[in-house]
C-alpha cells in the first residue's frame, strides 16, 4: 500500500495499546498531552524506533504526558489514541518530514473524529536545521569524514538525500529545502531523490547518484531522510555507491525539534476552530 493510499487508517501490526491520555500538572500549570503521530510500517524496527523516540522526548521533558498514534499499519492508531482521551487538550506532532496528504488529510480527519478534544497540531518536522544536524550525525556514523572537508575532498564528495516521495508538490519543496540545509552544513552538493517517485517527486535515488557521478562526484553517500527503518530506507541504501546512512531514528535532535514544535503549538489556535493543522 502506498503512503498516500485512502485506506491508510487500517491497522496491520500490533504494538502497545493506546491507553488513556491525561494532562500533567507541572508547577501548577496544566499542559496538553503530546501525541506523536507516526506513519506506521510493516517493518518491526519502525515501531521500536518511534517508541524509543517517545522515550527520549519524555527524558528531555520530565512530567509531560507523551503518547503515540499511527496513521496506518501499527497500533495504536491515531484515531484510537485520540478516542482514549476522555476530554481536555492535546498537541499532535507529526513525525513526518514534509507536507503531504497525511498532514493535510489524514491527521485532520482523525481530529474531526474526536470533537470532544481541544486539539492543536504542529507542522511536520522538516525542513529544519536540527534535522540537518541529525542527518550529519548519521552520515558520520556510516563513514563520512567527521571533520570539515578540504578543498580537494569537496570536489569529489556529494550526498543524495533519499526521501519517500509524495504526490504533493509542497512535499517536494520541503525535501529540497532540507537538502539545501544539509548542503550548507556539509559544504558539498546534496541532491534530493525519492524511493517512490511521482510527478511531483520524480528523481529516483539511482538517477541522482548517476547525475552526481557525471559531475565527477566519486564519493557519493546516501542520507536516509526517513524517521525510521522500512522498505523505502532499505531500497535507498541499496542504491548507494559508497556509504549509506541509517534513518534519523531516536536522535536527540529529533526530540528537541518535537518539543520545539510542541512549545510553539501550545499558543496556536485549536483545530476545533479551524479544522486543519496549524503550521508552526
């Protein structure tokens, strides 16, 4: 099933039950529950990864209620997580890296099914400099030089930023912006490419690798612009001519970014008022 398939709220893999959401008092102030919205995957490592990320968020913000909901394939589904919240406030933080159908359609649909809640939603995680930090870390772990490249090395090094792909042109624009942030950090060309090409996201990872080779880039790495392991991440890694980085995973920078989005969203209008995610 493709990521944008209309039957995307169907569970396939079981995990921990949603449980009941609650509001946590800290310093006398009641704070909304943070709901991490993961895509879901048939790869069991994906559920383990987003669960570990949730734990890292809790470590960075003790006392904050953090729950998990999936758009498809894993339990708890987002609809079930929201249904378990009897009343009160929640902030949804999509663990998605760009705008697309899940952000624009599936998340608002889940919120519409929970009219008893005061719900706010953050923008997707990307693009953001904290993601470039995490991508850089994963590249170094895979074998990228840990220190800034010299002039000669910059002429032969490059990166393909492998993303899932989407039919939404705004998703492609977000991936291109993320590639620009990583290129600025590394000082080498970073070409966005897609595991599931569409009209909006047409260039495949092998095509991007070949284009860089034609430009004399003999050291091209593939950076995995995926939150968690899965079929697309593995497919992209297989196309790497040199090294392939692991997905972003439970990197501390992702937890910081989630909490940054949460803090911004706590002051945004409720989705009950505008019925669509608030971009913050």
